[in-house]
C-alpha cells in the first residue's frame, strides 16, 4: 500500500512538472512570436500557434544545453545517417525525445489507473518505451534509408556515367541525375542534392565528399573513389563505372548468401506446419480403419 501511494505521488509530481513545462514553453514560444512579429512589422495576433513541429523545435532548442557535446555530435550523426538534415531536425528530435520521456510514462500510468492493471509494471514499461521508443524509430528509419541508398546507388552512378561521357561537368551531372531519379528514389535524389549544395558552398571538394561518406557505407565508397579520381586526375567515367560494378557485384553476393540461408530458415516452418499435415494425411486413413475394425 505504501509503495502504491509513493508511486501515485511520483506520477502526480511528474504530471505536474510536465504540465508546468508545457505552459512555460508555450509562454516562451508566444513571446518569441511577438518579438519576431514586432521586428518584421507584422501585426500582433493573440491566437496561439498550433504548429506542433515548431513547438517541438522550440522545446529542443531550449533544453539542448542539457546534452553534452559528444551526445549532440552522436545525434547529428544518427540524423544524418537516417537521411535528415541535422541543421533543421536536431532541435525537433531533441524536443520529441524530451516529450516522449515524460508523456509516455504518464499516459501508461493513467491507463493502468483507469483499467485497474498493475501500476508499477505499466509505469516502468512506459518509462522504457518513452526512452527507447524514439531511438528504435530512428534506427528503423536509418535502415530504410540505407536500403534505399543501396538500391538506387548503381542506377544513379550509371546515369552519372552517361552524363560524364556526354561532356557534362560534375555539378551539372549531379543536378540532372537528382532531377531524373527524384520520382523513383527520393532519398538518393536528396543525397545528390545535398552533395551538390556542399560542392557549391564548401571551399574544398574533398570536405564535401567526406561529409557525404559519413552518411552511409555505400556513400563512403562513392565519395572516396570520386575524391581520389579528382585528386589524381583519372577519368571520372571510368571510376564511376568501377563503383557501379562493385556495388552490383556486392548486391548479387548478398542475394546469393540469403538464398543459401533459405534452406536452413525453412526447416522450422516445415517441421511446424508441413509435417503435422503430412502425418494426418498419411496416417489418418489407416487409423480410422483400425478404429472401425476394433469396434
């Protein structure tokens, strides 16, 4: 009984802290909006903003100081490897993590309170989901991004080879290929667009290709080979054709590996689903005849 009362008091305190946090963030966001409107000369509007993404961004930007610099760098790497622009989404992601860390346990506690379930178990499950849920979602998005990159990289390189042999420069070829594959593979088009922007903005091209290689393994090989081709003066089309051949060979090798593992993976489904049905079909008739004869 004492543990239940302590847990209830802890949940009430957490709910109060979350409510105060929401009120404080809404107040700061309204104040920032009024200041921005005053600077831009926009008339003041008393209606509160309903932009949820902007609210998460404001929450993350305000509580970003509680993260260490190495944790911020790790979050940047994860967001970049998942296909997001970390300059835009870092504060939003921090806000989502903070909101889930408080909101999910409170929701689990209220659900357990209303349904009459075990409060301690549901609250602990809510804490685990609130902390680990955003990370698992980001890992899932990272896997999807890597799969899209592995699928679209050989085709994009082939288009770059065609553009290079047609006499186009690297920047114009990247722009044309990004426009061509935007409908079929948007992540690959976004990667090429970001690379094109880095090549135009950064003072050194090698920095742009190094930044590209930090996003995925296939992109790392692509960036390294292109930077070496530009450094040593080798033909760009020849380097791109070699990369495309290596990536396709690697894809075929992985498919063959999965095909060889298929027999071992089918053993358990065959034992569970096919063998009982075969036993029923083969032994059902004689068993019925034996039962009929014994009667």
